[in-house]
C-alpha cells in the first residue's frame, strides 16, 4: 500500500477546506434567495399597512372637507419610506386628484402606471376593496385602496376614488445580495478558522503532547520537581502522563518534607540563639511568639503565664503575635473560665484541638464563650515549667478555619518550648542578680541622700513651722467665727417660726376683731401689709447670709485640712445653680452698670463622685471673682455700651473627667498676676475687700482633694476663662494623687 503523499496533519485540513468552499457557495446562493424573498415580504407588508392607514386618514379628512390636510398626508408619504416612488389619489374618472408629484395632477392615472398597476387600479375600483400586488419582474410593489372622494359636481354624491402607492424593490434586492455576500464571506472565514483549529487539534493531540511529555521528563531529571505533564484524555499518552505526574508528586513531597525538616532545624537553631542572646524576659517571649507564628503560619501565637496569687488563679497573656485586624487577647482571665483546659495545662499536658466546634469541650460553656469572643477555631498549646515552679504556655490558634496539627509541628513546638524554658530561667537568674546589685546601689544612694536630707532639715523645719502657724491661725479664726455663726444660724429657724406665728396671730386678729382707730392708724404708719410680706424675705436673706458665712468657715477649715467630708455622687449643675442663686443679688442692675447676664451652656454630664460642698465653694469663688472683675470694668465703661456677661459651659471633654468652663468679659489680668493667681493671700483687690484665699482654696480643692485640674486663660482687657476639670470617680482621684506623690502628676 502506497503512503499518502501528505501527512495526516495537513491532509485532513485540506479536505475540510475543499468541502467548506463548496458548502460556502451553496450557502451563498441560498442566502441570496432568502434575503430577496424576505425583502419582498417586508415591503409587501409595509405597502399594505401604509395603504390601509392612509386610506382611512384620507376618508376622514374628506368627510371633514379638509382638502389641504389630504394633500399634506399624500406628500408626507414620501418621508415615511425611502422605497416609495409614487403616491396618487384618483377620482371616479381615474384622474389624479392628489399626487406626490404635483405635475401629475388632473392627468389620467393609466398613463403613469405599468400594466400590473393599471390592472390593480381597475380591479380595486370595481371590487371596492384594497389589494397589494408584485410586478412581473418582482422589482415593483403596487398597493391600491378605495377612498370616498368629494363629489365631482356641486350637490352631488361622494365618488369612489383609489389610493395608489408604488414601491421600488431594486435597492432592497441589491442590499440583500450584499448581505448574502457578506455572510458567505464570514462563513468562509469560519471554515478557514475551523481548518486551522483542526490542524491545531491534531498537532496538540499527537506531536505537541508527546513533546510536552518528553520535556517534562527532562526537567524532572534536572531537578525541577514541580513540573507536571498534565495531559488530558483517556488515550495512552494521557495514561503515561498521569503516571508521570504521580511520580513527580511523590518526588516533590519527599523533597518538600526534607526541606521543611531542614528549615525547622535551622529555625530552631536561629530561635535558640536569639532567645539566648537576650536576657530580657519580654524580648525573649516577644521574639519567640513572632518566630513561631511565622513558621507555623497561624493567625495568632501568644505566651501565657499561670498566676496563682493570693486570690483566684488567673491566666495572663503577656505577649502575642497576631494577624492584622484580630482583637488583642492581652490581659488576665480567671482560671475557672477555661474549665478542663486549665486542668490540662496545669498538669503540663499538651492541648491539641483541631476544631473547637467538634472537640470534646463542647459542654464547656465558659470555654466556648471565651473562644467565641476571641474567634478561635483550632488551638495548639504546650505548657512549660521554670525552675521557680512557674507555669507558662505557648499557644497557637487559627480563627476562621480548622487546623490539622501535624506531629512534626508538635515536635518543633516542643523543642522551641524547651529552649524557651531554659532562656526564661537564665533571664530570671539575671534579673535576680540585677535586683541584688540594685539593692546594694540603693543602699549606697540612701546613705548619700541622708547627708543631703540633713543639710535641708533646717530649711524644712523653718518652712514647716511657718505652715503650721498658718494652719493653726486659720483653724483658730474658723473656730472663732463658727461659734457665733452657729448661734445665729441655729436661732434663725426659731426666729422664723416665731415671726410666722406672730404674723398669723395678727392676721387672725384682723379677721375677727375690728381694731380701734388708734390701732388702724398704727397699722397704716408701719405699713403692716408690706411688713408681713417683706419680713419672711428678710428672714430668708438672713438665713442665706448665715449659710454664706458658714460656707466661708468651711472653706477656711478645708484650707487648714480640717475638713474630712466623704465623697458622694453629685449633680454638678445643681451646685452651679445653687451658687448662682446665692449670688443672684450681685448679678442685678447697679448704679454703674445694667446688670450681668449669665449664659448657661450645659452639656449632658453624668453624676460625679466628689466633695459637693467643696466644689460649690470653688464655683462661688470663681463666680465672685468674675463679678468683681466685671464691676471693676463697668466702673470705667459707659453703662449703655458695656454689659457684663458670664458664660458657663460644661461638657465631658475626656472619657474619665468632666470639664466646667467659666468665662467673663471683665477686665482680665496680665502675665504677672496670672503667675501668682493661686498663691495663698494673693489678691488684687483693695484692703478690706479681698482675703486672697478664694482661688488658693479652690486650687487645693480641685487639684489636691479631687486630683483634677484648675487653669486660667486671660489677657488684660479681654476677660478671663477658668477651666475646672475633675475625674468622674474616686479611683481616678487616688491614681492622680499617687502620680503626684511619685512626681509624675499629669498637671
């Protein structure tokens, strides 16, 4: 048998090309016929629709005797279709009444129509029904429809006319031929692409596949274990390829296992050197958790200490390395929240959970709640114990996916944990030696400080004697004032009751006994009605004044540290309002100014734990100084142009404290005055008008008693702003006092 002169790679595409060419020619002829037939049908339908609609419109217009509208409709037909050659309307005599060509009007229609058009016109005039007809050469479409036209003679009946539309098919058939030719050329291109695809198919299924398999074998022999032939199909080449890929997979897995083992040993060696090169415990733990997270590719790795303590045992996360976006777990957690996990780790047993949702800890509600908050799915925890008996845990976890912990990973983590325990013991020994050295150095420093303290003793004793004398003086003054004011304040309540009784007696007497003329004259002289109305107010004013003196005495006692009132939750706004009430008389109009306006811009404040009386005294002192400053400026200003203004703003500017700002538009103060503003007995008022203790006591109350802040912002001639900031709770006050004692006060 003779061999085929061409290879199979080329012979099959050649045969397909010849067959495709013949098929393209047949398809071309068929497409031309179909396109022309479709064009005839489309134009036939168009002529029918246009004829029917136009006939109806013309009939309606003739009924309305709208001749101009009828002529417009005929002329508009040319714009409706590019294939319309002629449109005309004939009368009963077959004369052209209307036409798209004005020169044809009043001529006979048969002179301008072909035989098919003339026959259709006569048939429609006889049958009185419309029709559409194709010419013999199939290049023209005639449409004729009856229309009732105006009478030929006056007072005659309407005559039957015929609407004739003539459409040309030549352009449509030429376009159909072009479309068929374009489709045939496209089909020929597709056949060419099909031949090319078939050639590519044979090339890939035979020669290329074999070459790919040979190339993969050479690459595997040179050490490229990631190479795969990956030939698809069910033939022999595909089966050989599958066996080759399986062999390459095994080689790659073996090589990867050897590489991972080498990497683990190298990492263990490097990690051991890193943690042993540092004697700082935090550095050791931080280095370890970062290295373990990178090696195992887990979402989180942390180191946890087990704290026994005197109370309930806790677990404290001291170092962690985590993916960005995960919530930090640093902090202490009660041991009972971990349940059986805590027992496992305290027994120095490995905790290995591949999926917390399916593990045996499902009945541990507290544990599951803990993992739900931290969003862990799988955990691996290895405990260690130092020479001091402390228990630590190296924990790894994943968040979104379960994790099958391999034995190699557990062995590596055990090796790291052993080295970490050694490093922790070394750090403990180093810290102990540092502590001993520090203690010895502290003793030496203490001896050096003793000499310095002895040198300062004389100065301190002198200063202490001065402050002690000042405290005794203030306490004595407060005591001497407090006794008579208590007597006055205590009797005011009885006096008020007596006055009310006497007024009630007078009123009862007036209602039941007609007073003699002498008594009536006396009543008018003393204005009894006014006296009865004003006397209770007078008693109330005396009571307010006594309370004011009493609060001043309390302020003196606070300054001398004799006040030990307890803290309680207080509404700051109530204290401000009560202070404003007491100062109301000073805010009213006076001879030198038209009164002081108070603007309250209160924020939403929570209850504050503070000394209520002391804070009220602070508000009293600041507001009194503001009023004095406004009065001083008003004495120099025109009362019609200047009016005093005090603005009080409250807000929670920091989460742990409230801020009260008191602003005035008084005379303000210069830098020299501001530096001494809170010094005891410093005052800018004339002798007899100020003691210089108001702001000093206020500063002591806010800063020392409450651990807050008291600042003043002021410029000469621009008024002043006092800023009072106090913590919300007593715990914050104690912390602030401790920081102040240690020399780290936030002030």
